[in-house]
């Protein structure tokens, strides 16, 4: 059974009718550029082959009805007029937030059946994939004038304002805009986007993703703290965003001898150096050195996330160290932090060896077994049927 057939069958079982169509949006992994998006900086994600599918049909009774293959028995149904931030919550909040953003376009309501294979809580943007699949479906069914950039904003507002997760636009932009075989070089300030060729297989390389199995939640905890700290640092520096800081030397004013000043210095230093790392990786990929040369930059990014931004975990550090010890050219944690996944740039013929080394390191540390897969740069959101 294909993914389209599975989604159609699940929709029919849930709602007793056929959907108007099936849409898919991918998760993403960020090659480099972590936490720079809400600081108006640069990012370089690729879309994953893993997708969230949404089988969708318009209604005429004013209800939003949401069902999920991954959450059987957790059907959610309420009037469009009753949608409000936090209502509904849980997984249903993400598609409901998109419907809420487009409620004037779908006053009659909508039925949505969700299915997918983007790992949840792994730092691979499962929430953005869900939002973007539903946003594209509602665009095609009820709001044809909306552009891909409009849909990025719809999905981001659903996550920020409805669910309450203070993310930037990286995840939704990657899910909507990426193309197969490329990384998306995105300037989050002016929204300019350039597709950078990223054919690792042709260079004899692979991008190995290690899902540590430790989950995170952007709507709670440290992610929001980091965003507030970045805003505080920018305010003290007198700039609109940390994107505007020219170099690390300009951060010295933050080191005022207080504990708070020391924290703000570390947070700002990560953002300034991470923006520089994105530009370095893009220049390298466009040059003659080839993608193998970006490895040390990835590893430097992990050190910055671990030491300055302080969002890594014991499991993520172990995955990175084991991969490097086994021959990875570079490795780092990815995503919002406090759990989730790491990536390792490895020679294609060393994938099994690196995977084995990480698995062994986790077993020795009595961690749960990691999930690994090779990330193949894939296409963004699209209609499947």
C-alpha cells in the first residue's frame, strides 16, 4: 500500500468518505545555522525524505475534525469558531492552528487525517511538517492566492501564536521551500532564499542522522529562555537583532562582571559565530574544495551550541564524540536542543562503522538505542493526490 493509499484508507475509516486530496510536507535537518533564525540571521537546512501526510476534505457544518494514524482514539472535533490558542492542545494544536489562521477561508470547516514518519521530538521539525502539509492543502482547496511565503507565515503563526512555541521561520521555510538535491540558504531577515547544490553522494559522502531518542518540546523550557536571552543581549548592544553584530570583539560590552552579563555574552557569541559558520559553509559548497571541507565547521558549531548556548545533552555529546572517533569528518547536534538528534558528515563507505560506533557508545553508557538514517536532500511540501 502506498502512502497515498494508506492516507485515503485511514481518512475513509475515520470520516466515512473520501478526502478531497492528500498533501505531504517533509521534516528537515539543518546543515548549519542553529538558533540564528529568530535573530534575523542565516540558516542552511535540507528537507528530509520523511514526510507528514494530510488527507483533507472541506466540510459544510462548521466543524474542524482531526484524526491521526499515530494517535488512534484521540479524535478531536470542535466548531471552527471555538478554535483558540491552546484549544485544542497536544498534537491536534498544530493542524488546528493552521485552520485558525485560515478560518475565514474555511468557515464550513474541514476534516484532516494525519499520517507520517517524521520522528516526533527528535529536532527534525515534525511540527512544521504537519503545519505545512495542512497549510498547503487549505491553500489548494480554499485559498489559491496564497504564495509559498504566505504559507510559511501561516504555519509559523500557528506554531508561535496558537501552540505557543517561540520558533523562528527556519522549520516552516525548509518544509515549504527546499528542493531535492539542494540545501536552502535562507536569509531570515529579508527572506531571500537560494538553492545551494548539496549532492553528497556524488562526493562519496553521506549525512548520517542520529536520533538520540531524547525528546524535547519547543513550547516549554529552555528554547524560550534562549530566545529571551538573545533579545536581551541585542538590547544591551543597541542593535535590532544579533544579526547586526559585526564580530565577536563587539560583544565585549556584555561582559560587565555579572553572572547575567556572562550568560548573555555566551549566547550572543554563539549567534555571531554561527552566522559566520553558515556563510563559510555556503562559500565552501560553492567553491572547489567540495563538501568534505565543511566537516570541521560542523564540529565547531557543536562546540558552540554545547559551551556557549548550553543546549546540548549527554546523549548528543556522546553521539558527536563517537561519530568523530569512528571517522566522521564533522558532527554536531541539530535542532532546538535539550534532546533530539545529531548529524555526522561521513564517507559513504563508513556509514555502517560510524553507526556501529554510536550504537556501541550508547549501549556502554546505558542510553536507549539510537535511531540512525542517512538524510537525502529532498523536495518540499507538495500535493500527492
